[in-house]
C-alpha cells in the first residue's frame, strides 16, 4: 500500500476500494503503447503508474502493443519500447502481447455486433462521416446505410476482410445514437480497410480495428482489472463500457483516468517528435536533447531519477503544467546521493605551481563525500595543473570564493595555493597563473592560520583529454506546443 510518509493518490484509493469491496481479487494492469515511435517523458509517468500500482497491490502488469495502425508502426519501435521499460527497472508479466494477437477474436465479436443489430457496414467516405457526425451543439445525421439488412452487412464485412474493397470505400460502424451528447457515441467506426503490411501479422489482414474497439476488448481478453488512461480518454469511456456490455467478453475491466504529464519547455506529442526526427531537426529519436527516454539514457540521466521525478509530480485528475526544473532537480538530487565523484575542467587555465618542497605524484580523493563504502581513488598531481578559467580573477569582492591574485584557495583533495602572478596574451586573456603551494597544507589547514574560504577543482597535466558535450533545453519557448502554434 502507499507509504506512511505520502498520502495515497486517488488511483491507489480507487484500487484499494475495489479490493476491499470484493470487486477485484487480483490486480492486473497493462501498459499499452503504440509502436509508432519511441517512448517520451510522458510515457514514463504512465509506466511508473501502471507497473507501480500492480507492484503495490501484489498484482501484475502486462505489456501490450496497440498495433492497429500498420502504416506508422515498425519492429524498431517495438524493440525500443521494451528496452526503455527494462531500463526504467520494470518487467512485464509473461510474454509481450500485441493487440494483433486478438484480431481473429475481435473480428468474430464484430460479427456478433452485426448479428445483434448493433453494427453495420457504412459506405460514407471519411469526410462525409465527419460531416454527418455533427458538432458539440448539433446532433449528427444518420448514415443512409445505417438500416441496411444484417445479412447484407455480414456479407460486406466478410468481403472487406477478403480484400475486395479499396481503403476508404467502407467501414464498420457501431449503431448507437447519432443524437448522443458525447460525439464518441455517434455511431463510431469499429473497422477500417487498410491494405498495408503489418510488422507482426504480415499481410494476413487488410481491415484493422479502431483503438476504441480493440482497446477494451483486448483488456477483457487479458483479464485486466484496471485500465489506467490519461484524461483525454475520459470521453471515450462510455464507448469502452458500451462495447464491454454488448459483447460476451470474459472479464469487465474498469477504466480510470489521470492527468498526463505536461512539462514546460517540452513537446510530448509523438507526432511532433516524429517530425523533429524525420525533418532532420535532431540527430534521431535518441538525440540527447529530446524528451525521449532513449535520448535521456544517452545523455546519462539515471532511470531512478526519472522515476523519482514521476513520484514528485504525483497523480491527479487536474491538468497542469509541470516545471521541467523539477526533473533537473530530481536528476541532480539522485546523482548527488549516488554518483561517484570525478574532476574535469571544461575551459582549462594553466596554473604553474611553485613549492619549497617536493610535490607528491598523487593525492587521495574520496569517491563520495558522504559514502565511505564507495572508497577512494588516487589522483595524479604535478607542478602544472589546470583549473576552470572562471575560477580565477585578478580582483574580486568578498563574495567570490575562488582563486584571486594575492589570495588563497584550496585545491580539492590536495593543498592550499596562493596566486602570485598571471600571464596574458595580446588580447588580455589569461594564459597562465603563477601560484605557490602553501607549506604543509596537503589535507590540513595551513600552519599560519590563514585558511582559504573556497575550494576549486582541478586536473593535472597527466590527466586524459576527453570530449564533453553540453546540452541545453531543446526548446527556448516555455510553451512550445501551446495553442496549436508552429512548434518548429
């Protein structure tokens, strides 16, 4: 159950109530991604929630690919999604599942709807169907094929499956209510003709179920108890329930909705992220600037930091924008507690050390200031070292705690030094700092009592060169995806 430190969120409360009141014996959730792109930061919240609820209540979570749109799906995305889920630290129950595994059963159930007078084959084009659908304030118009005989719809549906008709020529629609206040209930499309190769079923099918038709029935087949969706599917729930109630499904899952993750300075529309990739604005799906899990992994972000971020954001039913700085804090916080330390200089400034005694060839440095179990390391030391250019000034006020001409600073893990001179190029830029090593200050305060106020990092001349890639946020606009504006 939820920890004592943090109140249970509303989904935890709902699941707990379902168990307590005997509606559910064993919790089964699912994560149902479409294999039409890589997973982004918003998916991480859904993954943590679905797998987390199952784990919390001693249940299980399935991975099922919603592969009902063959034109945009591929095995590359299937493989990438599995890799990302494992990277986040989760493991699904049993084998990977696909909605396409249930195509035959879904087809047979569609036939049952036709026989019961609850579905019909419609010959309106997609544009006509949209026009007939009506608006939020005006009721829809019945299709002229709505009352065609059951046997005729059965025959046409079979011929649709056999490939006799071209895409767009016909569709199978549920017969519900064209005056319904919820537009999703106005005779929604259940099947469309799509003559496209499918990554999982090959060319076995040329008709494909809609998401609304396939989703709930696939949940029922798998015995899902809680279908956890984002808020945009709330208006689809009446159709989800209508189909469950009108078909002989083996189980009746419950759909609950939560607010999706909306970080600022970020786009989490898979369609728009695909545009960034396909139009060459980024190097690929795993570009480290992308809010894609593969890109975040490549950037070096630890998976636990992302999980911590999702926990910090919480679970509500109120749509809101989350400051991306929360993610950046979660990353820093995790690394501060877990990561072994190392020193690196990005903009090196040479410092030539002068000493009255012999300098050590190396100094010892703890791998973590608060975790002795991580041990220590030997750090090469020499008379020529490099510090950050920004860590030296000729003059500075008292707030500046780094190296200043005529003043002292401590080299981390090493000694105290005092700047005695500086060399510059023709443009006045610092090229070398001259400094003396304060006697007997390795690992302890100077004997003269003049302690430095700051500590800076450094590397010796024996250190290895490395390539450092610095990444900023991909978008400078706080709301790049707001109001339908051109995010590019």
